[in-house]
C-alpha cells in the first residue's frame, strides 16, 4: 500500500484553500511533511485518518477529498467516498460498490503522536476505539482498523519486542535499550472483569499469564516463558502481533457509556536485572513504539501516520528514524522539524507546507530550497529554508557563518534589550552568495509588506555585492529590498575605501592577550610567518566573551531596527 495523490479542501485551516494537493508518486516508502507550527502538517494526518475512518465505517466526511493509492496490483482512487479501481497495466477503470470497499482498504491505519497532545486521539481515533470495544464479545477480528498507539501502550509494545526473534529488533533491544536476557514481567489482573469478555484467545492468554504468575516464586514471568507461549501462531512475528493485540485489547478499554468492556490488566511491570524499565527515557519509549508499529504490526497493506516521531529522541538517534520507517512493505506519512532527519532524506520524500494569510495553505516545490542550499555551500539547511519560505517576519541576510554567529550571540548577551529583535536571520555562506540568495530564492516569495535587509562588511567584496543588491532592488522595483554596510562605531559614513568589518565591533582587548600569548610562544621566523590572523582567534573565542565585549554591537542592531521601523512606518513628508 502506497499513497499516490491526495487532495483536500475544507478541513480546519484548509477550509479557505482552493485545494491542497500532494503528489507522492516520486516518494519511496515514506514522506516527511515539514513547515512552521500552524502550517497544517498535523491537519493533513488528521484528514487522512478521517478519510479512511469514513471508508471503514461507511460514513461521509464534512470536507472534500480525493485520494489514490496502490493496493497489491491495483490503483485505488476514492473521490468523496466513491471508489474506483484500475488494475496494474490496464486502462480500464472499474467502479467499486460500497459493499466491496473493504477489499481495497488498508489492513489498518496506525497512528502515533509524539507528546502529551491528544487532539488526533480525541477528534478521530476515540470513535473507532469506542466502536471496537463497544462489545468485545462480538469481535471477530482483534486488529482494530484505526489503531492509535501512544505512551500508554509502550509496555505492551516492549513485551512484544522482547518476544521477537527478528535480528533487527534483537539488536535494538541489546544495543540501544541495553536490556539483557534476564527480563521478568508482572501483571496486576482484575479477574472480576473476565465476564465482560468472550472466552476468546485474548482472555485465554490472560488466564494463562495469571496461572504462570501464581506458579512463580516471585509472582513474575520470565520473558522467555512469554515468548514461547503457544497462541496458535504461524510464526514468531504472528506470535508477537498476537501478544501486542491481546494485551492491548485487555489492557486499554475503560468502561463507560459507549464501552461495555473494561480493562483486565490494571498494571504492567517489566524489570531487567532488577531495574524497572520505567526508567527508560521518553525517547527510548518512543523508539519502542515506532519499532513495534513498523516491524511487528504493519503489513504491506498498512498505512502508518506519525506526528513528530523524533520528539524526545537524542539528536544522534534522530537519523535512525529513517532507517526504521524505510520499509518496502508499508508506507509512512510523518511530520518533523528535525534538520538531522531532513538532511538525510531525498528531496522527493519531503513536502513543504506553507500557510499565510495572503495565499492560505499550499505545498511548495523544493527547487527553491535546493537553490538556497546549493548556493550557500550547505550552510543553509532545509529547516532554514522552510522558515525563510514560510515566515512573515522581516528577513536579515548576513554574509556568512561568522557574522551570523556574532549577531546571534550579541542578541543573547545583550538580553533583554533585544529580546524583540524580530528578524529572521539568514546565513548566506559568503558575501558573493547574498545576491544569489535574493535572486534565486527570496524575490519570488518576498511579500511587499516584508523587509529584506542585506548587511555587508565595508570591504571590496562587500562593496561589490552591496551594489548588486541595489541594482536588483532598482531593476525589480522592490522598495522592500535594502542593503546596508555594517555601521561604523562613531556613526559616520564609510569613506575612502577604509575597510570596516563585523569583527571591528569587538574591542581589541577581547582578543589582544591571546595574540600576545600566541606570539610569545613562537620560536622561529617560520612559526611567526604562519601565525594566524586575529579573525581566527575571535572565531574560536567569541562564545567565551562576556557581555561587555558585545556592547559595540548595539550600533548595528539599533541601525537595523531603525531601518525596520522606517520601512513599516515611513515618515510623513512635510509640505
């Protein structure tokens, strides 16, 4: 199962959009949705969930949609509930009666959210959950069509993983979770709730677990015993799936008006080497859920939806998320903000969502992002590009990494005076790149109400590229594109080609001692000849400078804010 196209109109912040469209045909086994908070990434996952919920339950959505996906040897298209199928290699399109929809629907849709937010659960999945658990005695299948897995399921997920003989999972358990083979599980069981369940395989498992605990000296069950239980499984993967689903079914429902069943498992404790696994980090628990979804529960007809799967996961582990979800036998749609993840993904697997008052929600092509990244030698990440293309803030372009670092550090050191320094600052990777960033990427998306201010050293390179920006602004008629030199400390104009650099804002005594100490350590002409310039010392030491060494940066920060104010509130001409 693999998504091919998706068109949505009329859902939440997508209501005012003409139509939000996605083409997944060039994606491999997954797609990453990126964009600023509020752009609509999570709403896309919700809309997809609602589409399949309506198809599973034969109901209508309150928004318009069209979706297509490959399913075995067919291309399935659904347009507002009307399904058609096209066999692979055939031009003939056949309508599918509603009574036959299930033949062409995913085995299930499995969703997982990263944090405390329960919006997707409360708005969508709780209805399917309630339907599934309404009367567990009537269930003929123990695989919910819409399955929402969050932190409340992680213990059941871990038991299933610990029972797997998959080498990949075994490596994850040993090398990442650092869990050895000496694992014991203890369940707190409400036997009085047995009567709410049919005498089926799920209840049979619970009764066997209770019996095993009573036979145990310490009221615990070794994981080796659980992993060798006979559940009528065809193979080990079938066993692990049944373990998860049977534990989930008996451990998750809460009896209420819509749900007749109540949970049998009240509490689950897992210990290895006498250590309670509750001590695992939130990131490790998240990885447990992702591994369970992708390696145990999903089949080649499963659609997986993950909202920020990398949340809480250590930065060095984030890139591993792609290795986990990049499986040929299922398709994953996920949202992320992580540069670490995006930098290892093929551009065809990334969809950038932008939401502004002027244009509404739209899906942007990545050619602009590629241009930004390429012309800045990779200094400009995909996340930076996402912000640049999505933000309504005024934009400040600086020549390179050092200028960017110094300004950002000055804002921090001079806090709180510049806490409202509301520019999106872009590092262009060099003075010669500034005009290219403007022409190839920013001109086409810069709003008339948005200032783009380019700053330069007053040196040969800076003067040349300053002139190019002025030429572009004049030629394109862009009054909101401006250039400036780094303001001199005394506020006077730059004259006589006397160079002035960003580094001139640092007082000499900030790095003078380091220069003297370095020179004193040299013992030969050759060593002195190779002595590095003060610029390199500043690069290495700027973060250690106290706030007093950043006082001169007020000059450039104040000047950029002045230009910003005058742009948005131009002086009224006098008669």
